[in-house]
């Protein structure tokens, strides 16, 4: 009986560690979503069409919905994954182009 209890304790410990990792990743993803949302909201509206991307209103709306999906559903749900994908597209593709057309530098040395 002791061996079974030890196995159960190990499995519970691993599940607890997995939950902590998912929580940390969700917080990091949610913070990135909020950072992207603030960035999009503070940019000039004419910068988005100038780099052949959707309008500022559309991107802010996408990022609001993505942020809500991440915070309310977490990263392990389908909607959370959609939210992370939207945030990553903005941070990797749209933000650098919008910054470059406005001659802004974020985390880059000139």
C-alpha cells in the first residue's frame, strides 16, 4: 500500500508543478497581450494603413479580444491559443513595421 501512496504523491507533485508552469506562462502571455494592446492604442492611426496592415481600430479590437481570451480561458484552451497567436502576430509583424514608419526604436540599438 505504501508504494501506491508514493506513486500517487509523485503524480500529484508533478501535476502541481505543471499547473504552476501553465499559470506562469498564462501571466506572461497576458502581460504581453496588455503590452501589445497599450502599444497599439498609443500609435498614430495613419501608421497602420501606411504599412499595409489593418486599421488601428481593428488591431486594438483584435488585441482586446485576444487579451480577454488569454486572461479568462488560459493558454490551454482553444480560445487562449487564438489570443496568443493574435498577440504574437502583432508583436512580431505589425509592431516593428508601425515603429519603423514612425522612426521609433524599441529595444533596438541604433
